[in-house]
C-alpha cells in the first residue's frame, strides 16, 4: 500500500492594523474640570460628571480638540469641518455611565498616512481616522482578596484613537509604526508617550490570508498592549497561532484576546463585538464640533519641524550618516540638545556620544535629556580634553559618567581623580618593555606572523598604566620594538 502524500502547507500573509490610544497632555479631563493626573490615590480625581451621575452636563475640553487636530495635520489627515461625539454603549464595571463618549460616524480627522523605515525598507501605512474619546476607569483585582475594586480617576481622561489601515505585514513593522507615532506625538507635545503608565497603548487586529489572495481573513484583536516589545511578541505569537489553526483545518474565530506577558501567549478574552453591538448614536448632551479655516491654520502654525524633516536637514546641513540623523531626530529633546552642541563642535562626534554613552546612561537611569546634568558646554569641554590628548576615549567614558552623575566639568573631574592621559614617551617606553619581557612566547608568535597579537600587547600596557597611556603612543612604540 503506497504512503499517502501530504498536501503542501499553505503559505500565509499577515494583515495587521493597529488602534493606538494616546492620552492627551491636557491638565483636565475630556468633559469636566477634574485633573487628568497619573498616580493619585484611587477615586480622588472625580466629580459627578466623570462618575456618571444623573442629570449632569458635560462640556468639551477645547485643548483636547486642538491637540487632536494638531496630530491629524502632522499625519497628513483630512480635518473635518464638522464632527460630533457619539455614545458607545456597553456595560463594564469601570464604565460608570454604561456608555463611553467617543466618535463614530463623524470623526474629527479622516484619512492620512505615515512613512517609516523597517529593516532598511521604507514603508507607508495609511491612517483611517483619528477620533477623540474619554477613557474608562480601572479595575483593580490584585491584592484585594475576594473582591475587585474600581478606580475612576482615569474615567473621562481625554484620549485620541489613531486607527491604521490594515497595511502592516509583520510584527516588526507594527512596532516601528507605533514608534513613529509615539515620536510624532511627543514632538507635538500632545502626549507624553509613557507606555508603562498607559499613556500610549494599542490594540492589534491580526488576520492571515493565503499569499496572493486579496480577500481578508478572519481577524482577532489583541487588547491593551503597552510596550513596543510586547507589540512585537504578541503579534508574532498570534500569527503563529492562527497559522497553526488554519494548517490543522480549523477556523480562526473573531474574538478579543489578551497578551499574557509572563507566558508570552495570547489568550481568549471574549467574542469580538461589531459596531452594531455598541448601538452608537449621537451624544445628545454635546454640540457638534466646528473646525473652521482660521482655527485649522492657527493650529497648523504651531506644528514644529517633525522627525523626518529634521533627519533630512541633519544629513544635508551637518553631514550626518542617515542612521545617526534618524536616531538623533527621533526624540525632540535629544534633537534640540544635539543642535545646540553641534553648532560649536564636530556634529559626528556629538552624535556618537549621544548614541553611545549618553543614551545608555539616560536609559539606565530613566532620565529625560531635559533633566540631565550634562549640558552642551560640559560635553564640549570633555571633547576638548580628548582632542588635546589630556584624555583618552576610554578614560573619557569614565569622566562622562561622573559628569552625568555630578554635573561637574571634565577638568574638575580629571584633577580630582588624577585621570590625565600619559603621553610621556619615557614612561610608556618602560611600560612597553615590561609587557614584552613578561610575554616572551607571545613576542615570538608575533614575530612569526601573528600580527593580531598587537592588540594583546596594547591591552597589557593599558592595564599596567590603569588605562591612562596614550593609545597612539603605545602603538607607535610597540611597532618600533617588535619590528
């Protein structure tokens, strides 16, 4: 009996769209005067309006409207002259009114597009819409015993929801798209982008279809992903899960899923609702929003030079490589710091320190560059010491850490810690002789053709001089002695 030939596995293409929720940097909530603060004691930032008491009347936060229009203009969106709020009806413990005030048929921003690079390839992802809505409260389950509590401090906080077209084809593209959105929002100063605090999070809609097919597959939605790493991991897992289901002859169910960050898997939460399930209807307590030409033009004038434009200018005006320019331009604070410094020193040297030691220390300590003790003057002072031979690059890294911690000048630190580079040829000559005398076997192998041992000898001399010897002088003397 002949063995049955297995059918070849179908090749699938992922189709991904993101719904990004950005908390706006307004001082008050969307429809009331309560503070939109993070980290306050539970239920201390509430009032009858945001907790849904009967008979109250909301009032639209004008600043939230301006911020949403500003984001829409920066992303090339069509701005609606007339938009309106709607009630999105569903029942959940953290939604005190039994509905969420959002936008549905008439959002404030229509179609736009975002360009970004992923793995060196330029990608364009369309924006379907940007609309405003209020946030829900927060359910607290951990550490509460047999009970769950509800904190309504976040209820009514203004959000803008940025909905992409299903133009994303991989987990990596999804993460890069979200990074680009975050960069733009932070440039505009309409959202702080603090994902660990929930200020920026996303829902990912993921489906698969056979390669070459235009019809979309059944999608699953992964809710409330709050880091770039988790965006990538959640989508990667979901793609593999759906591919496994389809290859086993199963059917992908339309549902809402959550990403279990501990196990690295997505888990079913509930069946996915359609728009008609929410029974949208216009919010009767709020007037329509009118954005006239005067308002639009006034907001347009407040938009700063954005990351893509800065990248192009840094390449043209400062001669930076594209990678450096893109890195430096991604964060507004870093870009402004770079420009102040590059006006007075070699831009490439400045970008090297920003991309290297400076970024490492900022990330390790969770410090914003605007709060850093390292000023352009302090970095330039240190770079001058490197240029005149007082400091080696290796010693400069030690000095820079101290500048970052204390705000002292490089000159002060060098004097205090005795970190002056040794360029005296006599002292280095003696250190080289000692290193060669201690390693006769390596000397023989070097002279026998193992020239890579030069690095070993340099390391021995640097170790003996505690990293203070001038590397250029060390190399020169070693070459002279080894032939």
